[in-house]
């Protein structure tokens, strides 16, 4: 939403008589630096996505409703070894652990 507002303000500023002065007055969005690529992390995320997709199909749910990519990435970062480890992943809800915890742990082995 903020990006749309800034884009709209930039478009208005560009049409002004002194676009360079108006452009400098607009706020800048600073993007966080991307972390370096980690092939092991990416592979874990892909395995977790495959497990999530399989369970979602079995339950008749959209995969993103069952567990979003950001949550899967949090699980991949934590790399839990058991149910207690999954419980410590703050992004995972109890119902998600119940529904797909075993599949996620199997995907991480």
C-alpha cells in the first residue's frame, strides 16, 4: 500500500514544473539487503513446500491457506529435529503442527 502511495506521489511530482525538486522531497523506500543464497536452505524450503502441497491436497485445502511460504522458510531456518523443535517456530500455529508437523519433519530428514 505504501509503495502505491509513493508511486502515485512520484507520478504527481514528475508532472510538476520542477520535477527534480519535488522528487527529492518524496520519501525513499529503503530495501533490506538480500541474504546470500544458501543452496541447502533453498533445498529445505522446496522439500517443505512439496510436503505441504501433498498434505494440502489430502485435506482439500489451498497450500497457501495451510501454510504460507514465509512460515515454511521459518521452519527451514530453524531446521527442527522433532515436535518440540517445531513448537519453537513462532510462525507455526498449533493446528498447523497437528495437521502437517509429521510431514514437515520427514521432509527435513
